[in-house]
C-alpha cells in the first residue's frame, strides 16, 4: 500500500463479472452484504454474454431458421434461398448482447453493488490492487475469485486480433463467411460454430484427434447429429491433428498428421476449439494461501472455499464442467456460505446442452459411464418416430433415453437428442435431484401431443407400460 493512498473497504470483493461472478454478487447483496465487483469489461456479463453462450446461441437460432426454411419444402411450403446480410446479422447479435448487458448493469446498480471496471490482483489475503481504475486499492473481508477461463491455443500458435487462426471469440465476430473453414476439435464450441458457418455457406472441414467427437455422450445420442453433419460439413476426419499452421494475408496453410489422406491443405480461416484453460495466472495468488492443481485450477471444497479461509473460487477457474449454469449455482453457494448460511454445492447432476441441429442434452449418468461403474441398470429408449408431435414437425430422428437402476427403479441419467432437447432436459434434472423412480415419471401426465411425452414414454418402457412402442420381451 502506498502511504496516504485511499483504501476502499468492502464486505465482499468479487473478481470477475461473468455468470458466476454476478450471480455471487447479486446473492450476497440480497443477503445484506456490502459488495464490490471488479471486471475488465464496462458491464457485467463475462465471456458467456459477450463472446460465448449468448452470441453463439443467437447465431445458432438464425441457422436453425435457415434449415427450417429449406426442409419446409417437404411440407408443401417453399421459400426462396435465404440471402445473408452479414452486417444486419452482426447487428442483431450485438443488439441481443447489448440488451442483456443493460439489464445486468441495471440489476447491479439497483442492488447497490459497487461496480469497478479494471483488473484486480491480490496484494495479500485482505487486499487487491485494481489496474486502470480510480478505486485502485480495496480491502475486503472475503473475496470470490470468478476469473473464468480462456481458449487453449495450438502449440506454438498464438491467437492474434483479427487473425485468420481464430478462437471462439474471433469466430463470433463474423468478420466474413470464409469459403473454406477448418474446425479443430469436435467439442461443444467446434460443433456449434462449425454448424453456424456451414449453414451460412462455408465449406467446413472438422478434425478430431481421437476416434469420436463429443466424448462423454453416448454414441446413440450423437448419431443423429453425426448423420446431419455428414451432409452439412464438407468432411469430418478422426484421429487427425495439426502438425503446422502458417498464416498469411489471404489464408492458412495447414499440414496434418494422422489418418487424413490429404496431408497439406489451404483454408481461408481456422477455428481452434480444443478446450479452455483456467484464468488463474497473473492475479497474485502467490501472495495468498490459495493453492492450485497441476493444471492451474484453484482447489476448493464443496462450499467453494479455497485453502485461504477468506477467499473462495467459483466457475471455470475452479475446474469441473465449464458451464455458465454451474458457475451461477457455485456463486450463490459461496455468497451464502460467506453470509453464514449452511450452503454447499451438493448437486446430483449438472445438465449439458449442445445447441446444434439437432440438439443434444444430457444429465446424470450416461449409459457408458454406468457400465464402467458396474452398476445394474436398464436403458430404455423412446424413438421420436413414435411421437406424434415430433413427426408432425419433421423431427422424427430424435430420441429420448433413460438410464434406470434395476433394483431401486431410480432414474440415474437422461439423454435427449432432437429439437428443443435443451428445453426438455430439466425434467430429467429434477427427477434425478429428487430421487424420482421410473414410475414417478411414467405416472406424471404429460400433455399430448408434445415432445416432452417422450420422457413419460421412456420411463414407461422400463415398466412395460409405454403406449406408443411395444414392451420389451422379458
């Protein structure tokens, strides 16, 4: 501390204004704490709002409209081919982000939270210094680290602003629609943004360094999406990796290793989506008692407390599933613990959704994971070809499956592939969290005709009481 320097004091300092950070700040303020939130952006929202979840889902909805317009021909309704106005599309995406950012800023102000734009680094376990801010020195009673994560680059290749080798942030800027786009990585980001660009007109080549994409999701759930992507993308290559990538003014020369036949190719742009790294460096953790693991994730307990009793950590920087909704719940837990409540992050399941077309949504145990654990389970499937609602909207390739404990009949996992899967997975989450039995789901009356009926039918299949599919022979 500099002699004579003014020190701002606060009950709770939240480092980071993403979903986890602002959820923690809001909950703490609602519980009566004096809260200060420090974030480098002018408004709260973080990566999710500005360069992640929201802009990507906005664009994915647009591409869904394109797909719907084309397949409506089979239903007797023909539209002309869509004309892509990139400037207006960009403006729509930015409008959505700005509207939500304004709402978060208003909630921050109305809750009486002091919002400081800048970058905070620890001086010790009680103080931070904020760069590029008039409130440069803050003393806190407790702190929550919610600094998030950043994209993992290719070895030896840096992401440059405006460069042709892009991370997800660069891809979402929609600088242009490249003729040929290479997508490196078959996870959530690669499949979602690859689908966006392919729908807008790019010839997309996807490579994955192992034998399948979307590891952790059962193959029967990913098959309808794979069938769709085989037609949407120019090509998909497994067990393939980049050996070198050289960027020039008009494109990127790429040399591949692995099973791909054509080892040297040129692309207009390359999207690298090979995971994310915790943003735990450069924030002064070494001046506190906070500890990290070998990968840089901050070590926490179920109450989100670090090895420094006054400091908590939530979201991507603390590891686990890198999902906004998980970070938000962790933020609430940390705020409640700091406020003296007996709270803990003790959830049975955290759902995950892939917003492609078709969508994939999962919660709880997968079939593969249940088998690895040696659990006695029965897997039931309800094909959407037997759903009146799915067939009527041209979504008959979907499926709902349940993993059910054969002894207790408890629902252990749910997977859905098809239209609006992300909107339906919450029933599965609720069933798992409440310890619901297959009978509980099957005997809950679902409206007809709806896609959600498939969950009732999948549970009924376990009991042999499904209406629209034949019972399995015992």
